[in-house]
C-alpha cells in the first residue's frame, strides 16, 4: 500500500513531496514500512488550485514537507523495502 502527497494533479508538471508505503502479506501481517519526504523537483511547479487546498491542511502539509531529502538519496532506501 502506498500513499502519496503531491503539489498538483500530474507528475508531468508537479512534485510529490512525500510518500509512505507498507508491505502487508496475504495473511494481513505487516512486513515492512517506509516513509520519506522528498525535495521538490526544480523542473516542476506547484499547482495553484492544489496549493489553495493545502492551505486548509497546514499540519499535514508541514509533515509532508519537513525534513526533505533528495530523491537520489531516498529512492535507493525505498528500493530495499521488503
């Protein structure tokens, strides 16, 4: 299972500030979990409509963007999940 937070509706134009994944086996047992905050991509822009919505969720946005790391650091760790 994976949950993402994003700053717009499309990966072609927007970033994914954070995501979290949980591996659950067929018996419902948790086998691994991972969460990370990613630095925004320099080649992407925040969507104004999405960001207007995020102003209604300040605590979640803060959690989704605090402690950001480069994707090239995060993704190798994520690939070892499970």
